[in-house]
C-alpha cells in the first residue's frame, strides 16, 4: 500500500510514518518544515517539501490513503494569531480534501485533538461529550472534523478522526524494524514531559507547576499520557477500519491519569536528577482532570495501548533527549 503522510516531519506524523514503513508500506512525507524537522522524517520515506494547500501537485491515483498531521498546534499562538490557524488548519485541509477528490484517493485518517472538548465537566471523556473548544487551535480542529463529516456524507470519503490526549515518549529502533529514533522536537517546547527533561539536562533551572490547589490527590492537574508508539499503532488500525461514507471519531488515551507532580517524580527516578519545582499560579482554561475513555477505539479499531506505565513513557523520552543532546540533533 502507498500512503501520503502530511506533516510527517513532525513528532507524531514522523513516528506514524516509521510504523507504516516497518509494516512494509510505501510512504511519501509532505511537510513544509515550518514546524517539522528534516531529521524527523524516518529513513525509507520519500520526502517532499511543500504545503498541504499544494498537495494536488503530488497526490495521484497511486495512493491508497492520506494520513493528515499537518497543522499549527500552539495554543497560545492560536489566541494571538487566530487567522494563521484558520488559514492553515482549516483552509489547508479544505484544499487537501479537494486534491483527494481529484485524485480519487478516498481514505483519510485525521490527527484531531482532545482540545475540541474544552473544559469538560466530567471524566473519563467519551466522544459523546459536548465539544466546546476554548481556543482557536481546538476550534480549528473541530471545524476540520465537521468538514470531514460533510465530505464523507457527500462524497463517500472513508474517514477516521483520532482525538489525542497527551502524547509522549519516543520511538526507538527496536520498536519497529530499526527505522530510527524519533521523538519530540518542538520549538518552542510546550509539553510537560520534554520540559521536565530539559530541567534534568540543565537547559532549564526548574519546572513551573501551574496550580497546586486543584481538587486532585496532590493538588496538581491530572492528564492522560499515551505513548507515541501506541498512538501510531492506532493509525494503522484506523486505515483498516475506515468505511466509505462514514466519519468515525475515536478518542486515544490510556484511560489513566497522572498528576504534574507524579510526572516530575517519575522523571526524577528515571533520570537521577533532582528536577527542582517552582509553584506558579493556575493558568486560565486548565481543567483539573482530563482523562480519556478509549472504549470506542477498542471496539471499532481493536486498539489497546500496551505502554501505559509512566516510567516507561518517560524513559523512552529521556533516551531520545539524551541522544539528541549528544549527537547534535542528528537522526541516524
């Protein structure tokens, strides 16, 4: 099978591309490298530098499906520069869908997000929860989900949207046929685990804990962390589950929550570094608990995460961070 992976030079897109290659598929990565890194493209993939708005230049009938990861994803930036998010995430996807129709490529797996739920009133979160995003990033992803639903109904697209919770960890060569180490390379970094590991590396003085008075066991926010390799496996299963005329939406999480302080404690154990904490005020819009129900993914995709231990997730992320630091951010 032959797949186009948009945004495949990014964290999740690159790992999914690696899993596709390991499964014996042909992969073309399309990425404009505005947020992705050339080092994030797995060995064996064909790389095309370009925008999703121009996907029609490369997409043709030889492709069996598109896996779509190309998006601007910084929540804070989406608040100060919302037009960028509407133009790229929504407008770009509209052009991608047109190119897919023109090329008669009728299967799509879309990288969605738990941000579409905003600040849900309860937990665990199912796909039936109200969608009420609190920022333009989440709103743009929800708009694309609506767009895909319409495309499936009107034109028979077979589509699956996967709504991620907190993705973490790294993809090691042992995990899938030696396709190379792949992990998080965000600039600026906004995710908790890599920020904590930057403290362990001496690149930051301390980790800021935003809010210590939440109604949780230790007073800090609780989040659902999913290993990026488990996440990637869900995408391959989604390709098999996609049904013409249906837009299936599935949450992806491990169903367990870990607090900020639990993450920091696990990182201290994994790295052997003290990792100082600094208490800070709560951030607006941070719910106390965000944990997924992945029952639908289990039922419809046959997916079950297997790397659910927090120490394992952090250990893989730490191994990747150390490798990048010692090799000057070069992927073998």
